[in-house]
């Protein structure tokens, strides 16, 4: 397919004028450009992850979505967004049917000849224009947790107000001490300053176990087992982080 077809295609993408609007199509466009996903088979789950993280990180945008899954995205998982991506792809085809984008149940493919830097520059310009028209706001989102690069001390209260918490919650949605699923916080299992920027070193705990963690009642051993420093009725030596969660994590207790 030719580049000018693609430009016509993305210029044709429509977002409703109503107060509730779905910008998922435009987010798919940003995903394709940001990850340079042209002439390659894309798994729908990779697009869904990007869309999911965007909506979780931007509650001011997700609250205007007509779909209640997006409006309440905190209660859902990436898998719940697959269908939303499929609907957006159908919608894309309704706006422009003979374009470069094609898809099946679980895969997306965008075929374009002779891609160069100008192609990316024009595409991103159009995507930003569409986004601004739909949201009245500038697009300045990056899924990379760049804000963590600034952090050089282990301040849990602060970290619990960053997007890092959203990423950890994608993996884990219960307290690793008591399985409670309400009001979760994140703690770094390594307790080591070199590890604070690594999202894989965090686990979720409930508010009660968060307070006890902050007051150094307990930490974890390298096998995920709890290590109690001060006795407390809410702590017992059988508590441990599940092996499934431990697989990606590395504990380095100081
Ligand atoms: Zn708990």
C-alpha cells in the first residue's frame, strides 16, 4: 500500500462530538507510530496493553469514555481491553475501509511501502491533531516510567503516588500477606536503593500491612517468605509471596 493511502486513511478517523467519546482508535494510531509497528504482525494483546496503561494513567480521559470498562478501568485487566480494541478496529474500518490496516481476531497488520522518517513525522503530526480535536488537550503520554529516573531515595509514600503503582497492580491485585484486595499499596521487596526503579521488585500489600511494612515490623526473605522483626497480631510466619509473583522478582535485603 502507498503512503498517501495511509495519510488519507488516518485523516478519515472520526471521534464523536458528544461529551462521551472513545479515542481508542487514535491510541491505536499512537501505538503503531511509537513502536514503529508497520509491515509486521502485531498481537492484539500488545495493543491492548498500551491502551490499558494509557487509560489507567489518564483518568481525566478515561472518565469520558462511553464504555464502562474504560470508565472503571482500575477494576479490570488487560484481557478486558481486547474486545475494546477489536471494536475500535471495526470502527476504524467503518471510517476508512480500503486502507493499509487489516486485522483478524487476534492480530493486526499495517502494510505500507517505503517507510521513511518523513512518514513518521507526518503520521505523528496527524495523530496529535486528531487527539487534540477529540480531547482539547495535547498528547504527551509515554508508557515509559521516565519519572522514576528522578527518584533517588526510597520514599514509599511518594512512590505510591506515581504510575509505578499502576504497573505493579497489573501483575498483582491482592495483599501478599493476607490476600485482601481492597486499598492496595506497593512496597519494594528488596529494600535496596539500587532496586527502587525496577517495577518488578514491587509487591502489593493492603493498608494494614503497608503500615506495618513502613514501621519495619517485617520484610521478606529471598525465597519470598516473611521475616518478622516485631510481633503483631496481623503477622504470622506462614505468610509469603507466591512463587508465581516471585518468579520475576529479586530480593536483596540490606
Ligand atoms: Zn494485608
